């Protein structure tokens, strides 16, 4: 592990994550967001490397959806063009 720790307060200014504590807790229960690491009785932190991986996964999901959407649009256009040429 070669990252640093991030507190909840650092998530928005450092990583641009605007989630509330409640939303993060909800995502953590669903195992859809990195879990806190307890450093002490009242100190919980997140690992920056895990947050970076989370953000990279969200970007990859977006790119996959975009690629699928473009492929779907192209397939529709090809089918439409094929139907038009058959009618002619």
C-alpha cells in the first residue's frame, strides 16, 4: 500500500466526491464504495488508492456504456439503411 489516508472532509476538495456521509454509508453497506479504516476510537479514514480505484471503475463503466450506446446506434442505422436499399 503506497497511498495516503483521506478523511470524509477531504473527499470533496481533494477528489471531487460530493457524497454525503449518509450516502457513503449506504454505498458501503452495499459494498459499492471503499470501506473506512478505523485508526482509533473516533478516527475513520479512507485509503486514497482505493478511492482512486473506485473513481477509475466509475469512468470505465461510463466508457463501456458509451461504447455500447454508439454500437447500438450504428447497428440501428445500418439496419435502417439496409431496409431502405431493399425497398428501392
